[in-house]
C-alpha cells in the first residue's frame, strides 16, 4: 500500500520535474521495487522458511506481481488524470525534451516506469539472496541448507557438501562479473572470470554428493559428481 501510494505521488511530482532533479519523482519506482524485493527480504527474519531454489523462485516471479501490478495501475491512473487535466501538455510545452515525459517518448511512460521498478526490485532480491541470505544459511544452518538442496547430510559427506554449497554464491556473483566485463569490453577481466567460473564449477562438481534417494523420489537427476566411483555391480553367475 505504501509503495503504491509512493509510486502515484512520485509520478505526479515527475510531471512538473522537467529536468529530472526532484528526488521525490524517483518514488514512482518504489512500489514495484518494494513488491519485487520484499518477499525475499522477508526471509531474513522468517527462519522457518525454506530457502531452496524451488521455493525462492515463487518469491521472485509470482508473489511480487500483485504488488507491482497495483503500483503500475495506480501510476497509469495518475498519468491519465494528469493528461486530462492538461498538466502533462503544459509541462511538455515548457520543455519538449521533458526528462520523464518527452513529446517523442512512449505514450504511457508510467507503465514502463513500473516494469523498470519491478525489474530493479527483482535484481535487489537476487543480490540480497546471493550475497546475504544464502551464505548465512550455509554458515549458520548448514544441515538445513543441505536438506533443502537434496544433498547428502551424512557425517561422511557433510563438510564437502557444505563447501560445495559455499561455492554456489561465488559462481553466481562471478557470472555477473563476466557479464559486466563483456559489456564493458574488458577483455582480460572477461577471460580471467570465465576461467575462474570453469574452475569453480569443476570444484563444485568434485565436492558435491547428492542425496540420491530423495532426488529419485522427486524425479530429479542426481547431477554430476566428479571423482565419485559408482558401486560395482555384482557379478552374475552363469548357470550351465
């Protein structure tokens, strides 16, 4: 509710902000961004929640839609009111290159602002999960992390699986580094990051040991486990 009100207020202020200098105008991104980020941020104090990827995905892509759509509808209605009242036309007459509502811009920028805010909230949620929640769970509640990811939590494989899980956030973070390096055309960083990514993936596959029974019951593959010898099949005796 607060995010929706803030988004509508920010868009109303943005109409008169021809230079894009009023910080209140940026509140129009607040509603969709809060809707995108809050379901994941909530996990920080809800200790009973499952942090497995299958559960967190719904908090990234399904739950936030309701709040984001509410904020987008509020901004679209606000923009319609501002256009009918002549406020948008008056602002464009003062400056055709309006920072938010340029004459040659999209017909309903409020919708685009809402989508951008929603994406920003999802990126914030992903960053918070990868950098804060996931590592903290692995360090403070490793057995829960192993069970949620269907990995073998037995004493013989506990340490190596915890180390494999700790590699996962690093792999995700390094993937963003690769994307940034390629986008910014930093060749040496892109090459170094790709080599590091391959090395971390190989190390993770070498360390991880899945809970084969649980994964088989869930209809999932056991994944790749390097250096893990499969149990030898018993020899069949030939009957003559």
